C-alpha cells in the first residue's frame, strides 16, 4: 500500500494553489481601481503549428479579482498569459484601451514522451469603461 504525503502534491495542484494565492493577494478590481466600471479583455490566438483555438472575451467587473492571468487554451500545455501589468498600466493611465501580444512560454505534449515548446501566440485588446467624472 502506497502512502500519500503532503510532498506528493502534483505540480498542477501546486500551480492552482499559487494562482489562488495571487488572486487573493491582488484584491478586487473595485478596491484597486474604484474609477473602473468594467474591463473587457479580448483574446485572439494564432498557432504556427496549425489552426489556433477560438478567441475569448472576458468581461471583468469591480467585484472580480484584479489579476488577469489566462491559462493556455491548448490541452496539455503548462503555460499561460499574464495581462495583469498591461491592464494595471492602462487603468492607472486612465486610457480607454491597449493592445499587444504575447507568446506562450509553456510546453505541451507532442507525439511520444517529449514535451515541445508551445507555439501559441496571443493578440489581446483590453478596453476600460470608467465611471463618469464627478460633477458632470
């Protein structure tokens, strides 16, 4: 009989716990940026190895965590995309939108036991809806 210890927690479980801790530490969007009503994040994916996954749209409201991390949508990939800095910079500057791109830094299973670097590229657009200015 095999005994399971705390040290045998899977890498995926460790990552989920780290992500949960980052979400809690980030606080909510409303706490960090009270002048923001809504944030809309559009994600479009391109993959040099073939067709990319379907795009995504995320609407973020003041009660949501102020952390903008998205896992790679490819099954079996251990990477992801972190748009937190881009979103925070945008909201601090009170600009209406920002665009950019990132490469997935993860790896995913290919044929056989060897993992290959993920070839997925993300193009994103973040749009912010601010509270109306006081007195207007």
